[in-house]
């Protein structure tokens, strides 16, 4: 398990910020594509919607935290 301090330090790392920004960009790209092209290929639409959900899940991960000592 991680402590709250460890999670905060991880979130403050430049690489973590860059990864989260990249994930958000990908969500935006997929959303924009779907807003213009949804319905043309339903199988691809479902894959993209699933991808968006997966990317959002990554951004919303919650950790079981230990108590700080």
C-alpha cells in the first residue's frame, strides 16, 4: 500500500503530469473524431468509446492508502 504522501509526490512528478496530459489529449482526439464520424463504422465507434472509457479509468484510479506514521 501507498501513503498519501507517496501518492501526492507521485502526482507532482513531471513524468506523471506528462502522462496524464497525454492521456487527456488522446481522450480529446477520440472524442473529436467520434463527434464528426460516429455512425460511419459502428465497430470502430465501439472500440473508440471503450478506449475513452479505459483512458478515463486510468485518470481516476484511486489508491488504498496507509496511515502516515
